[in-house]
C-alpha cells in the first residue's frame, strides 16, 4: 500500500522527475531522498514493515523540504512485490527517471559458522533485490531513452571484511551487476553506476561495539566517519545531467579507507 501523498494529476506528473529509492525510510536512503527533494520531484521509496514509523517521518521531512514523497511496504526480495510497486508508480506518474538501489541488511558471522539461511537472506535483499528493481524499471527507461540507475555497493565489496562473507559477496556482486547493466542499457541512454560508501554513521552501524568503531576509524585517513549526506551528494550528482557521460563506474565515498 502506498502511504500518503497528495494526489498529483497526470499533467503535473509530466513535468516532474520521478525518483525511486529502495530502503528509503532512514539512514543513507533518507538522506538521498532529502537531498533530491524539490518541487519538481516525486520521490517513491520502500520500507520494511518494522520501519513504518521511520517511513512516515521520512515522508514528512521530504515534504517539509518542498518535495513530494510516497512510501510503500515492499519486500525487494520478492519479484512479485517489486513488480507491483513499479506498476503502481508507472500508473500514477507515467515514468521513472532515477532508481537508487539502496536497500540492504547485514547478518554478520564468521564464514565457517554462517547459517545458510543468513547467507540467503542477505543475498536476497542486497543483490537479488537490486536485480528485481532493475528488471522492473528497465523497460520503462528504455522506452523513455533515458534514465539513471545507482546501486549502493560498499567499501567491503572491494576489500573484503572478516565476519561479513554474505554482505561482502552481495556488495561485490552488486558491482558486477552494475557493470553488466551499464553495458546492456547504455545504447538506450541509461547510465548505471555504483556508489561504495565506507564507514557511514547510520542506524546500521550504530550498534557496533566501540572497540570495533575505533579500529575502523584508525583505517580512515581523513580521521572521521562519513555522514549519510556525504553519500547523498554523490548520488545526487550521478542522478543529474552533469553525470550523463559516466556509466559503469564505482564511486568510492570512504574518507580514504580504500584507495
């Protein structure tokens, strides 16, 4: 069910940019929505059922920033739910200009002790979910002969990280998916890029022990953790006309943690 928003006529929609952000209720996803919020943009985002209050808050913040937001509880691991989500977006707004595949989870554990269910769950959300969304939006963007797809990878997808085999594999796979989709969709004017954040101060990283955070901070030459807004600025650039000649790239936002 798409929560909130003010009805928008088809004539108005023709003039508005349509941005879809998965995992948009908090953290990096919320920051992206707020960065891209303006009177000429409609922002759709999905959330998991446990984040419904966060989703309501994000809608409010986007609208306070002068934008328009619509939220839906959608499991990106389900192809049927994803297709239904995009069908509703196209029915309401007629197009999709930007897709940001940001939804992601972690279920950490050492490789030798990792449960198969934990491996499957993380890959289903982080990698398969992006695949579902790209498939669902590609035909629309191809008809438009324009579009921006931005996948949220991670620094650990290129350098590895002990205790995160499932998460690292999902993010490394997302980089490969980005490069292949970029090659396939470029002839229709669609760019596909990945953003690879380092340690970003979000609800996902907040529960980590202080010793873990201190060890991570010691690896960052700039000497601070990133903020969601740092990532949002790069996403906003890649979604803009200024980045029309950039595709198949991985943009690192990590304070020098990986060079």
